[in-house]
């Protein structure tokens, strides 16, 4: 899986901070009592559960050094803050002073680890925090200092790193979303559009929502960002999010490359959706079975680049959408009588175009 240099660099830096936090806990707190007392009951239970999942051995009598590897970033910060009085005075003061900086890294770490689109401010925020940490004299940020030195000498070393598959404990629905090949642009207005369309998907009255704009203005990126946001939203009632795309080519650094086995017609798109849902993908026209799934379960179906396969079957399918499930569409063109509402994007956002077409 190919990651951007920004994502890999953030992974290198934040994972180094995690290791330093673990080292601080083990070296400074091991003598302060049993692991359950140091970690706290809630973190201890989570760490034991993760240990059991990863190993066949009994974790109930494991010490701090064994369980600390099964804690996540916010938990490490919380453990140190809760046990601050047991730390050396200088370290305790330092962690208190840097509490906001470390807290700001937690959501960045989650976006990096769970292949979420990066926010525009993630890299500068992390870089500033790293500079403040490594410049703190007498504080054991040894792994972080070593990683920072490597980056200064050879930034490309991060391409040798591999981001592991992390358990996504906050995921609320099954999904087949592709890994985002983009990051947040930071253009003014995008966050509001994202929130508006996400709200339409989660609690809006309309079963079909469209994102409309010219090619290359960011429709797919916006839809994918919204889908990942929905996965972590406490309002999410969807049992599954199903993504299918009729995109036939993609732009690389050198050229436009045709996507192998691209979906070329509406039947191909319906069969792809049927496969994702476990329905009969070999049926001549499987859209009725898909509608049955959408009626039985709450599903967010995302149809990307719909204009390339738009025909009467698509229109008939959308006209029969059951309540409860939703369809989110990206398209270069409006879709006839169903199209009710549009709102213009500013030129500085994704370029000229329209977004947020809501269908009834």
C-alpha cells in the first residue's frame, strides 16, 4: 500500500513519541505498584483484551512492561498525567506544560494509523510539537530525537517504514472504502460543505444526495472524506457503507492511466454493488436484490463517477430507494427531475462547479 511522504513522516514522528511515552511509564512508574493500579482499571482491561487477542498466553498476571505495548496514544498520555506526582519533578512539569500539544497529536495519530485523509494543519501542528519536545533539555525524548535526526539527514528514509494495520475500535459500520490518495487541501469552505453533506447522509430526510461538479474539482475526495467521517460519527446508524466507482482513469505524477477492469455500464456497477453486499452478482439485472438489501438493512451506498454509466436503469433504481438507507452520488451532471437543490462552490475551493445536490 503506497502512502504519501507526509503520512509516513507523521507516522515516524508520532510512533517515536509513543515509544518514548511507554519508556517513561515503564522506567519511572514500574516500582509504584501493580500494573492495574498504574494503568487504571479501564485501560488495564482494554490492554488485557488486546493482549488476549494478540497472544494465546494468559495476560492476567502480566506486568507493566508486557501490557504497556497494548495501550494507545491517548491512554499513554492519560497514564502519565494521572501518575504525575510519582514522576521526577522536571518530567512532571514538562508533561503538564506540553499536555495540549500531546492532546493535539491524538487525532492526527488516528488519521495516520487508520488511513483517514489528513487535515491541512496536521503536518505543521505535529512539526511544531516535535520541535518543542526535542528542544526540552533533560527530558527523555530519545526515540523522537533519533527519528528527527534521521529525517534531517535523509527524509526519504520514511519510505522504508510500513504503517501496521491497527484495530479500528471506533468504526461503527462495515465498509469497503478505498484508502484515500489525497489529503485535506485547507481551502476555505470545505469543512462546511463536508459537514452539510454528512448531516444530509446521517439525519437528513432525503434518500439520495448528489455531489455535482466538473472533472477534477474534488468530488470523489469529498465523498470519501465524508464517508470516513461518518464511520466515526456517534450518529451513524448505518450497518454498512458500500463504495463503488465507475472511474475509468486516474492521474499519476507522469500521466493519465486507464484503470484495469473499470466499470463501464450500469449493469457492471449494480453487479459490483451486489458482490459487496453478498447478493447475486450474476443476475441479469441485480438491482432489485440490491433494493431488497437496502430495505432490510440501513446501508449508505456511494456511487462514484455516476455520469459515466448513467442510464434508465440508474434512474429507475434511484426512484425506488427505500427509506432508511441512503445513496451518495458523485457526478459531473445533474440527474433530471430528481435534482432539487444545488449550492455553488467558490472558485478557491475545488474550482468552479456545484456541490450538494439533494434528491427527494
